C-alpha cells in the first residue's frame, strides 16, 4: 500500500475519488435504509422535513402540521424550494435520506479541487479520506434529515472559487450557501473577514460582510412573522443574555464575566478536542481558516453547548467544513517545512501508516459502524415487523397522530401530528396550545414513548407532564376514537368505529368475582399487586392503589417495560382503593414482573437514534409469579 501511495498520480486519484464516492453512497445509504425500515428514526426531524417537502410538492409551500405553523416559522431554508422537484420523483422520507447522502458525498468533489491546487495526490487522498470517512460526516448523514447537512457542498464550492479568485461564481455559491439556512450567514460573513486578512480586493471583503448580515436579519424577520410566538423561537437558548437580538448582543459585553463562565466549560472543551481528534489535530497548523466556523462556534457555546451532541448531529456541519479546509492548508505548510520534510523522509514508511491508522481508528471507534453491527445483531426484528403491520393499517395520506418512531413512516400527508406535543398540549418550547382537528382519523401509539416522556418531561416540564395522560384521554373521547388493534406495546385507534375492539385498562371498585387474589403482594405503602389472569389471547394484571400516588410507576414484564395503566391512566391519577386492570395482548409467557420507579435520561446511540437511559431506575418490587 505504501508503495502504491508513493506512486499515486492525479489520473489514478480521480478514479479512486469516484470509487470512494460510490462506496460512501452505497455504504451510508444502506444504513439509512436499515434505520428507516426498522423504525430507528425517532428524533422527529425526518418526519418534519418530509411533511414540509410533501406539502410543498403539492403546492402548499412550507406547510406542515407537526408544528402547527409554516416551516418558515422554524427556519428560513429556501433550498427546500429548489429541491422539491427532485423530491417529487418519489414523495417519501427515503428521497430525503438519499438527497442528504448524495450532497455530503458530492461535497468531496470541490474539496478535491481545492486540495489539488495546494497538495500532492497522496495528501489530497488523505483529505478526501479525512472528510468522507470522518465520524462527524457520517453522524451528520445518519442523524435524521436536515437542510444544514447540505451546506458542505455549497460552502466547499464557495471556498474553491474564493481560492481561485473567481468572484462571480464565488458570490453565486455564497448566495446558494445562504439559502441552506439562515445561520449559514455566519460562515459567509467570515469569508469577508478572511478576505480582509488575505488582502483581497474590496469587493471580496464588502460583499460577504454586507450580504450575510442583511440576509440573516431579513430571515429572522420573516421567521418571526410566520412563527406561532411571533419571534425567532430559538432565541430561547440565549435568554440568559436577553430577550431580543439587540439585548443579547449588548449583554455579551455588559455581562462579560457571566459569558466567560458560560463559555469555559468541560463540555466546550470536549467539543473542541473532539473535532481536533477526528482530524488528527492537523488543522491546528493553519488556524486562520477555522475562522469560517467562528460564528457557528459562538452560536453553539453561547446557547446549548454540549460537545457530544454537536459531534453526533447536524450541528457539527460548519465545523466539519472549516476543519477540512484548515487541514488542507496545514498540510501545505507542513510539507514545505524543511525540518518536517527531513523527518517525513526518515519515517516515510511509518507516517502514512500512522495517519491511515488514525483515520481507521476514528472511523471504527467514533463512527457508526460498531453501533450498526451491534444493532443488526441485537435488534428485535419481530417488533419492527409488528410496527410495519400497524403502520400498514393506516391508509396512505390519512390524517394521523403518531409516536416518535412511527411518525416518519407516516409523514407523507397533509395532516400529521406528533404525540409528544399532543400529550403536553403545548407546541415546541411552549409557544402555544397544541390541538388536532376534529377530522383526524387515526391515533397510533407505541407505549415505549411514555417511558421517553417520563425521562424527557417529568422534571423539566412537570406541570404539563402530569396533565398529559388526561389530555390524551379527553382527545380519545372527544374525537370519538375507538381502539381498533392492540398488540404488545402498540395500539391503534380509529375515528368513528362502532366500538372499541379491545380494552387496554379497566377500573374496578372491587376485584371481579372470577379473579382470585392468589398472587397478592404489597409493592409499597402506595401500591399492591392483586392477581394475574391469563386467557387465550389476553393476560390481565390487577393492581390496587393503597393511597394517593404522586408519581408514575412502570412495570417490567420479562425484558419489556410498560407504563402502568399504559400511561393513559397512570398511577399518579389512581384513586385510593381503586383497582386497575391492565390487559396485554399476544404477550409471551411471563417469567418475571418488576415494578419500577424510572429515572435517567436520553442520549443518541452510534446511529443517531434516541435511546432511553435508565441508569437511575429503581426496582420497587419484584413480583413472584410461581
């Protein structure tokens, strides 16, 4: 391999580039398809974008109902308008996943052209490998869909023409970069600062410096106009500095000690070290080009700073582009230093192997491959199959409320609603009430989401959390939803059926006569287990509240956790002496029952799926079945 790299020429590198791009597309898109068809996209963003694209393809530009307003009230992403014709060829979330993969892969073409001007073929290949097989690139690609993930393609072309001193195409791609999202203005603005440092002509300096702020503040006005809160809702991340953009800017200086305290944190250090690690610390030699990411860096560290979150999501996009460009010019300096040249000659066989080893290490350890292999082996394919059966019960384009993992596969429709907001009764960031129209046809619930709600909202949105189940019961009754199908942790309601086909839970004043309390066991001073009754298709568990309960308990059956009362009638609403019967359908033989007091949090796994972390869960009682 070392010998081959030594004799590498531009013609061969061009062929290798094609192979690498095709390999990247096949490899990453295959993982995307795996995630989609096994219901692993559960971060909501793919569903949001797909509904926006779907409605836009029908002429209803930027309309969506997952957040009850125009998407222009979320972000100013005019690039969506340009991509709708391509999406219209196949109106599906899969189209968006493919578009995202293609844009990230093809961004290596302008990157190749930039590197070709300054480096030899071997180092250019290194840059392409650092970009394409970078954990950050892969994480961006696999974490839902975001318009921001398209930015590297346009920013690299912008820099290429900047580097070539071709002003008209530079300006054209700078404008295209702005169309991706309003905060890409920070990158475009820094091109003006870079031009000032590089002593370019006045037009190179003024055009970005004038254009970017003008576009940014115009975009903020438009977003505020369409927003339900009549403001740029993401300013919530900066409320510790002020309520308006002007207050925030002013207090950056007036509250400078507070700013320093907010900036110098372990999380921000983790962010910086993480990005330098995945680029093998090469960009440090040419930090000037890291200025391109300065605005985005300030945006993040002054807002929702979390190093791991940035490394694993689309928020790392701008850092990725700036780091890659800085790496090119760092290598150019390193290879022109006489001492380093002599050092590299002395260890000419070792250095390439060390660099390749570093790339492979980052790819295998920090990238998605280990998680992909683990998930293929550990995934419950029967559960995924069951989810598909339930999703297929809903006609295409029907109006539906669904949970985090099911809503992407149903999002090609005009009226799609997310259960988490309906549960809280509030829009994102509490911007207003969240309601569904009376003609909504279906309600599809994965009860695993009630575990997520508990971890997500119980502490941070407690007043809304403890009203959530009552909200859902009122909606089921008020919209005349009837339970059509239930199995394991899934349930489907349909509007205007004659009657419920099943009953998930029942409330009794006393234990039914035919049920013997043979397994009666006190769980704690608040709760008692009474009995288990198994019939052909149904297993029923009976509990009694011994006192008023102020929290929501969960039950673990074998290795599966359910909210008591299915979360629709949780323990925090049970009345003293009340007996609650939970009915389970197609449940395997029960080997173990545990009552849990859940605590923990949420995090992303290596494939960018949200997972519940129950590291602080407490086993209240283990119920003996024998």
